[in-house]
C-alpha cells in the first residue's frame, strides 16, 4: 500500500466536507495516495507474491493487470510489470472491468490454468485514481483511494482455490457510473488530460450493486451446494459500508464473517478485494490470509486444475 | 468474493483455501520513500485540473451508446439527431453551423450512424 494517508480532515481543507459528513455517509475515515506509478505499485506487490509462492519471475507464464488506472494504454501495463519483474516468459494482459477487474482476472486466470493454457499466473488488482479524480466533487473525491495487490495462482491436483464464479454485467445502468475525460471519445474535444467529470448516481448504484452482488453470491453458493452458514468468510468489494451491510443482510451472512476495510482504505476499485483482505482468519481450521512473515499485499492462492 | 464496478459489472467468486498457508519466501522489494504528504500529492494534481472550466464543453459533448436520440428532448426542444443535440449544446442555430472538421464531430457522426443502423 502507498504510505501517504489522506484523512477526511485533509479533504475538508479544500472540499465542503467534514469527518462527520464523510464517515456518516460512507464509513470511510482515510485512504491512501500513491507517490509512484501504477506499474511500480504492481511490481512491488507482484514480487512479494512471487516470494510467498517460492517462484522465480522467469517461471511466470501469465500476468493479468486488473484495473482502470493505466500509466499508458500503449504499451499496455502488464508488459511494464513483466519488465519490472524480469518475467520474460510471461504473457501480459490488461483487463478492465472497473472495480471487478481483479475478480474477473482471477476467474480468467483460473480458467486458463484449468484448460492447460498456462501453468501459473500473477493476477494484479491496482488503482491510481488520485491522478484523475475530480477533486472538486465531494460526492466522489471522498470515496476513492490508491493501492495494489497481487496473487499467484498455480496449477494443483487438489480441489482448492477458486471453485466457482458468477460473472455478469447490468449494462442498462452503465450511465450511473461514468468517468468523463478518459477514452477515445474525448479526443479532439479540447479536454485537458487529467480533467474528469464523474457521473455518479449513488442511489441507482446502491440498489443495483446490492441486488447484483447478493444474487451472484446466492447463485455461486447454490451452484456448488454451499449454504450461507457454511461460508467462513466474505471478502466484498469495499465501495461503501452501507452496501456491504446490505449485501450481507440479503445473503444472510453475519457481519462477523465479512471483511471490512473501507474505513481505512476507502474504495480502491480493482485493488480493493485483494489488498487488505488477507488478514489472519481461521477458516475451517486453516489460517486464511496473509501470514505475518509475508510482506504486505502479497498472498499465495493455489487453484485447482481440472482436466 | 462479491464485487461490482462501472458497467455495471458484477461477480461473486467461491474460493477454498489451500492446504499450505505459510509463505515459502519473502521479498525485500519496497516502494521508494515518500517525501510528501498525501495532501501535498493531491494538491499537486488539483493544481493542474480545471474540469469545470477549459475542459467542460469537451467533457460534456459526447453522447453515448445508451442515449436514444430519436426520442430525446434537449432544453425543451425535440432533437432527432446527434448533431441537433450538439448544436443545442454549442448554442448554434443549426447543425450545419457546427464546425465540420473537428475530430470529435466526426466521431459523433460515426456514432450517430451506428445508432441509426441499430
């Protein structure tokens, strides 16, 4: 995680907000701001994940860079991570499904391992939103932070890792969350790069997100014969404490089983799920999460290979 | 692992932890030291931004795939095309008064054609 901490009081030095205003609406108290590039963040997280896995960079077969914050579009960001690591044999993919980019990357890499396309993969979730945030809009400026995390997936003969997934897209609501100013449609329109306006319909996002996540969770559990009470831990996207609480309620999972880091790190988009989620947790007799001797933001996540 | 994002994409993953939960090694790789506060970093970005000034028109000009122009009303006037809407936005008398050579306008024409085909 980037070390620089932006507090709610810092934000109120240039926005019409207060710690109470932000905390009561979002549950957030602070977030991180990066002083380095997204590729630099990703390279450090990936190197630590590789060390945890006991792997050499030269043995990496695939790098998936998940996120919406690209230092450049051409060349792609995953190639920059490959270069920084020395993972010269790795394929390098940028994957953007916004905040779900890490999870989609995890599903993609797992599928590629299961089908035998690759033996292993690094999956990164990273964001550097502070560089293009509309810092004049308190409705979004208080929400987001920077960060990165990486996991290593390896082929395994055991049934472990990502057992199942439900992926989807509610495109009818795509206009409810838009960052204006990034993309080809703004070329030739005299837009200064870095200037953005955010379309952010919080009520629509809340309703759609809660329904989509609760429904997807119910489906993935049902598809694999898992009941809610059998789930040991929920690692949700940390967009807003109210959304997390609502999803847990709909999925009938007590909040004691739900990881909540939103108050310390805000919404790091694609970096949210993998980053601060891997704390010490006893799950089914196993220690789930980042061991203390492992450097932060790194975790080994083996996955089943089903041929 | 339930998550959602712009799009609106969503997902939920079912993960089972493996038998090995201890690291096989550690890395000394670190980020370089940060010599500025977070507020200083943010203020550096803010100093370069002007989204509500110089960039506003360009940021608001695009019309997106989900916008049904055939039935759109802009500022109380019915518009039947993307260019009509742009003309209203740019305070022009008609679509013909819009600059014809701007790349953004050309992209709009292409986008309108795409919408009509659909």
